C-alpha cells in the first residue's frame, strides 16, 4: 500500500539522542548502590538487633556467664566452679546472686555442695 | 542460544538485588527513554536529565512493582510528565514559544506542521502507534483507556491526518 498516508507515517522516526558514557556510569553506579543497600538491609537489621542484645546483655550481666553456677565464667559448670566459689567465700570476694543454687536467698557453703553434686552427677 | 529475559523477569531479578538485571533493563530501554524525553522537551541536556530521573524513579518503584505489560507502558507517563515539566520550566525562564505542541521535537518540519494541526489526544495515539510502535493493548494500558476508546480515537486521528495531507 503506497498511499500518501502510509508514506507520511513511514517518515515518522523517533529522534536519535546520543547518551554520553558518563551518564550511563552515573545512572548504573547509583543503581548498584541502591540495590546493594536494599540487599544488605535485612543483614544490617539482624546485625543491629544482635548488637543491641549483646550490649544490653553485657550491661545487665557485666560479662558474666548466664549459666547458673558457672562461677569461673568458662561456659560450663564443673567441680572447678565449686572450688572457685569456695575460695571466693573464704576471701570475702564479691558474690553473684546467680550462684545461689539452692534458692535460699544466700550464696554460702550449701551452694558449694550443690555445685559439687551437680558437677559429679551422672547425666 | 541464551534466551533473553523478559522485562518482568528482569524486574523480579532487580527486586532480589541483581544489579546486572538492572543494567540489562537500562541498556534495553535507554535509547527509547531519552528519545521520548527529547521529543517532549526539545533539549538534549534536559532529555539526559529526564533519562536519569526516570531510571531513579524506576529504582524507587522497584520494591512493589508488578509488570502486567511491557516496561515502556509503565515508563511512558513518567518520561512524558518529567519532560513536559522541564519544557515548562524552560519556557518560564526563556522566551520559548509555550504554545508549541509538545512531543514533536526532532520530527521533520513538514511532519510537524501537519502534526500541529491535530488535537493532542489524536496526536498522542498516532505517536504511540506509529512512532513508538505500541500495540492497541499497550496504548490502552499506557493511557489507561479502554481498547475500544483507543481504536476509535485512532480511527478518527487517521481520518483527520488523511484529510490534512490532502489524501482523498
């Protein structure tokens, strides 16, 4: 079909505009940064929560083990804890309420006994 | 032979943080965006700014974006409005003729003369159909009109155009 209308419409061409490489780099660089930030957002959120939890825990427990009876803070409860507690009681050192293992409200010799029994008990 | 990913697949990859997918989308549509921007604003530097703003806009919209058609139908209004805003701002600051119809920059002069005699809705459907190569469904999605309305608008636009160029 070679009518004037078709010829006219055939002449419609979108203008060609050159895009400098610097513009490409700017747009794609921005995109990489935005997408990376979005991808990292969940990781950063988890890290922030962990940081808050650790900071709070440190402030609350002063770096001491959370396991009741772990007097020497090595992460486990054993006969050494009973010995360290005995030494602390003898020396009059500062005592932690988490070492009150029999729950009578005091940290004393009875807690050493509980610790000793626990550390040698069959599990 | 590697199968080319569709716009929708690339959008989903971008949503997972894939920067290469974004680059593919950018390279695929860059020339179309900048050419469209130039037609509406008539200035090379402004067209490049619109290009940048359009892809920043796409990045902002990415998280909730679900493509139901081609990306061009989503980008068309964004490019058009940004380019027209630039044109208006330039008109306010300089002595550019504000009444010159938009969307014609870069077209041959005699084509522009005929084009200028058509109404804006008629020009727009003709441009989308014959300049941008959109299907009727894509024009309907772009302009948010029923396909029937697009068909009838195109019919009347072609009849008017036929008359303007002196075809019996």
